[in-house]
C-alpha cells in the first residue's frame, strides 16, 4: 500500500498517552507509506500507558515549539486520560491542533484525544464520538456526540476506545489520503 506516499503525519502526545492508540495508527500510517513524527511538549521521551500501568517510553521527534501545521498533511491525537488533559492546558499545543482545522487538514482523535479538540474550540457543529466519560465536554463544546465505532465528519475521524482501532486506523488512512477537506 502506498496511499500515503509523500505525506507526513504528526502525532501529538505527551506523558500518559494510551500506548496502543499511538502505536497501531503509527504502524498503519507507515504501512500506507506515510512519514510519521512524534510531537510533544518537551524534548526527550514520553511515557506510554497500558490503561493504568506504565508501558514503554517513546522518543520525541520534535516539540510543539519547533513545528507548524504547514509541516504536516494531517494530525493524530491518541487518548489516555493524562495525555489530553496535559495537552489542553498548553497554549502552543492547542494552537497547533487548531491550525489543522484552519487549514482544513484531516485530524484523527481517539478515546480521550478529542478533549484537546474541545479546548481548541473546533467542535462546533461537528459530529464526533469519544470515550463516553468526555461526552458532556464535547457536547458543551458544540459537538453532536454519537456512540459509534468510528465517525468521520469532513476529515475529522473519531473513535471511542482501543477496541475501535481497526476501524479508526482504516478511516484515518482514507482521510489522510484524501487530504485537505473543503469547509
């Protein structure tokens, strides 16, 4: 598969991300031909989690201070509870996320990942899904929330949890291949 040859996709995460929600999309996008980069708040390594247990450490490629959405063709936001909670209080991370929507570039967010989208104020009049515990936050941010394995709204791909990863990865590859979405 070479659907994503020539495309570069950013993964934005920090300590406390759900490891499988980074590694499975990462592998799927690379298999489809994309170049992938791990963006975080600081240089060094970040801590993955397997639910409540520490998992592996991952090397950060670049920090939010060093990048712009114009460097990328799309964005992936893994979940985990601590990860998006830390990202959404970092102004540069929130601005980075928001800029993908300003440029109409595809974004894929899973589990608690959409929490950062609420902070970026990009959910008004969008339909999304997520981990059920953040449903009210997403609705309060202007979204319509649905309980679906994967939902796509004009280039925004969302899923509920790790069980949804096969559908999430497949739809993310499709949307990144399509590229910029009008409106």
